């Protein structure tokens, strides 16, 4: 079977890298590896989502769905120290890295655990963020969009980044079916940052 970043247990040989990257005005040191998404730098889409995000008025934790080695969740947890950030992924190697990166960057208000989309998620959140695994297929992407509604507090927000050529218009249409308020917060280099708000 081909080894993808959305594999449960990547079989590609480990070849760890360590590098620094600035996000929201803070410098992070990241460990990354083969078999995880964007292993050499924080990808443009995630960077755009991190930069565009504004914390909602509602109290409560944040959830990073498909966290990879952790740039989205860790950068927000580092800034919003009064929020807990839960970080989930199906990829065991990515989760191990995310946990180590939390320690490496002294981020303590995070919880990292395995979940296939929302399978092991039980809480409700003020914000859910995702750079969805496009290569996992439209069904998985739309599940992330649809089922976020169950895990948001009233007034909670879903923030996602998707490229136009990889289905941003259909994601936008799907979100408009579910949420009363949907807006494209930013467009850059073909990437859409889309925010929706639960009633």
C-alpha cells in the first residue's frame, strides 16, 4: 500500500529533520520526518490559516483536526495561553512528533491524541481548525466540515484552508449548507481561508 501522510502507521523509513520557523511572531523549532505532511517547512496553506485566524468571542478550547507535526495547534496554543488546544491526527508518527514539538517549544496547554477525524473527539470547542488531507478524498474532507458542527459550542467557528483547484468552491458550498454564517476570510495564491460560524 502506498505510504501517505494520512496513513495510520507510515512505513517509510524514519529520517528526522529539525528546523526553525516563525509563526505569528514567534520562532518555533520543529521536528519532522518522512511520512508526514510537508516535512521540510510549514506549508503555505497552514501558514495562511495560522496568520488569518482570529480567536472567537466564545470561551472554550480549540481543536486542530489533522494536526500533523503540530504547526497550527502549537502556534495558537503558544499565543492563546488561556485556551486549551486539542490536536488530533490519524498518523501515529505525526502525533509522536507533535507531542515532542510541544515539549521542545515549551507549549503546555495542548493535548495530542489519535483520532480518525472526530472518532475519539468528545468535547465541544470554541474553534476548530483544519488544513484537511485533500489526498484522503472528498468524503473525508466533507466529514471534517460537516461533523465540526457537532463539536462546536453555539457561536463557535470552523476555520479551514483549501486550494481552489483542490475543491475550495465545493467545500464552501458544503459549509453553506450546514452553517448560517460562512465567509471567505482571505484568498491568496489560489488558497481560500474559509470561516463558518455555528448558530
